[in-house]
C-alpha cells in the first residue's frame, strides 16, 4: 500500500492573541502520544519560505486565522473549488512583506506545475482578538481542540483518507 505523505502547517503570530492559533495547534499535535503519522510545521508568519514545502509533499493541510465577521471560533474548510477561487483572487505580484500562504500556493502551482501537491486543504478559524498579547480566546481555544480531535480521528491507525 502506498503511503501518502502529509504535512500539517500552522501559520500565525503567537504574539497577537488569536492569530497564534496555527502555531498553538501544531504544538498541541506535537504533544500527542502516540504521535500522528504526519509532518508538523509551525511556519509562524513566514509565508515565503513555505514555498519549500510544496514540492516535497503530495498532501498538505494548512491552518490559519481569519477575520470575516463570523462568530469567533467558527471553522471554515477550503478545498478543491473553493480553494481554486481563492488562488485566482489576486493576480498582481505580492509584496514580500505581506506574502502569505495563499500567495505561496499560487506561486508554487505556477512554478511546480505537475509537482504541485495533489491534495491541499485549508482550515481557517474565525478570530476574536488579534491585538498584542499571548493566549487564545475561549472560542478559538475550543476550535483548536476541535481540530486536534478531527486530526486524531483522521490520522488514526487506519491511515489518512484521500479527501474529506
């Protein structure tokens, strides 16, 4: 049986309250025993260096914060058609100071063509507070716990599924 390599990447700034949910999730997943059969990376706010991961993985899961006006802790999943729309959204060249994971995905798809990961899924969690400070608000902590439970179930001894 061919084992599909999977990487889960958390983005965010731990010094900006709820924006630190990506790194917090990665820390929680790293602490699991037994460990999940996936590669875990805390990329912080380094969207540009994320390009390096795109060629080596065929399954990628991205976690980040979003501020859309929805209820704090709401969880959004982007994959397939919804992700395609997001990647087509901005065509101009991004400023390297604002280069984020979606820019890296867009550039990576163009650069890597057929070597681009076949399966990309993005989880966005609605934030409540993003001012300076450390620690997550209660609704965002609960969303992180839901993601931990989801990944534990998905990557159990049965192995990862190809799609949600």
